[in-house]
């Protein structure tokens, strides 16, 4: 029996595809072992979203070859797709597999071991095929990420993903529902719809998909992955607000609160349109969790433009912000834009927004103190010497409950929030049944 070690980099789509590849390997009789072990085969599912992601991908490929120079090192995914020649020239890599070829990993690998080399990196920008994959389990035990879409047509000026993932392709609704039925039947309770750009699934199609998932036995929670602000219309919000199981947790990618910066980024909305979407969510949902991404120090960002963004995020009041210092990505339009912002300026601006994020995030969590909440518990952890069950509310606020005799893993429970256990964890007292 051959052993396979793996390492996954990047987004939730990559994680889903890694789960599917591991499933196919197990079905073929391969034994999965930790990445640190000496294995016959190493699979690195790469990422290319930033230059740093490229470097991490290379580092993991080299680590694999160093662990076992005789092992077969397989580079898979986005870095392979975006810089095929560089990966081919890397002596640590034995086999390349691009996007839309991951479902064929086992066959490509076994052909290679039998001395047959097949084409394993396609022209991703000229395919309309959605790569059909299905999973029956995931690395997590309570929550399953479900890929519904691939590719992106947005071409933001800082982003390589359309070149690595190709144009938009959407998964058939019947396939999504079949997968969720199977996972729900074996105990998964929460489902997160994910993709490279799930708003491209279409407002009506995404809404009807949520409505169909809502009726599946065993489904307790539905979450939506990152959304584009333009999909947040009154019809869409009214429709999803009628869902019994949709969680009031919405990640709306912002990137900048300043219209002139958004235009240079090639984002297709204004700050006012974004704010209108947030207000719709708050009209139809009680205290929804709204989270976002913000890039500081984008080329040409002036102090005034940054101040407009700072003021905007304070107006919105996010539950959480993921703040990134702009990182130049070779091959994108932004990389050759004039007026690149110095690193020390980026660091200062990041610090300003981080302070706002910490204040607003703490205030959002504190708003639950004294209230009853429903929590889906996921795992047991020891915090400051005491055992707790850890889970999340429908708004994705992390909650801890003392672990006594009750086993709460993968269980929904209701209790009252008593205060903070740590800065990012609330303490809950279970309600007596």
C-alpha cells in the first residue's frame, strides 16, 4: 500500500478540492499520512493569490522533496496554473496537475508511475466545463464547505485569480443538493456555500438554491461565502431572510471605502452602493454579522483617500474586518501602476484600521451579553487549565461552555451569554432542559 502525504494552501475552495482528491485516493487504496512523514507520494495543493502564496507553495514542494528525495512530489492547482513554466523547471517537482484536472489526480498519478505522461495542465481560460467533484466527508466534523462555482470574470486590477481559475463555471443545482443530502444524512449540520465568486451563480439561482437546501432533512444551518455587494438587492435579501436555516452572517468584500480607489481596483460598485446593501441586510435581519476585507496602501492611495476609507468603515461598523497591506502581484495591472505606497505607510494605515476592527468587533460580541443564543458546538479545548466546549452562534460568534458531563460535539444548544472568556470568545451558561 503506497502512502500519500498532503499539504493544502489557500482558500476554502482549495480545501474542498483537497478533500475530494483525498477521498479518491483512499477509495483507490492509498494510505494518507501526515505531511511530515516519509511518504511515497506528496501532494501540495498550491495557491497563487499573492507572491507570498507562490513562495509558500515552493517552500512546501521543496520540503516534501527534502523529506523523501525518492518520493513523487505532485504540485497541484493555482500556482501550477499561473506559472506552469516555473513549476516545470523546479527540480523538487515530479508531476504537475492544473485546475480542472484535480478530479483526475489518481489516474494522472498512476499513469505517471507506469511511465505514461498525459496532458495535466489545460488552458484554463478557454474552458466552460465545471469540474464535477463530490465529497462524503470533510476534515471538519460539523461544518461542510460546498463548492458551487469556479472561476471569476471580474478582473480586479490586483488579482491573479481569473488567470489561475479561468472564467465563471457554475455547478448544477441537482449536484449540490445531492451532495448536501449525503452529508446531512451522516450528521453534518452546517453547510457553507463557497466558490471563487459565488455571486456569479446568479441572484435568482443562488436564492433558489438556498430555498432548496432549506428543505433538506438534517440541515440546521446554511451560510453564504463571500458575496459581491451588487448581489445584495432588496429582492435577494427579502428572499434569503425567509429561509429557516440561513445564518445572519454576511461577508461582503469591500477592499476600499473610497470610490477613486475602487475604480483603480476595477471593483464594480461604489461605497454608497455598498452601504445600501449593508442597510438592507440590517433591515431584514436582526443584528446580522457583517464582515469584510479591506486592502490598505493600494497604488496611488493618498492620505485623503485612506481617510475616506477609515471614515467609511467606522460608519458601517463591521463585526470583523480582514485587513491586508497591498502586496504587489507580478502579472497584474496594479503591479505596474505608479505611486506605489511605501511599506511603512501601509503598516501605519493597517494599524489604524486594526484598532477600529478590534473596537467594533468587541462591541458586537458584547451586545450578546445577557442574551440567549443558539450554538453549534464543534470541539473541546482546554483554556487556562479548564475544559470547554467551543462552538459558534448563527452570527459566527465564538462561544465557550464549561465541559462537565455533557457531550456537546456536533450538538446545537441554547444558553445565556454571561460575558467574555477571552477577547474573541464569549462564555455561555447552558439552559437547563
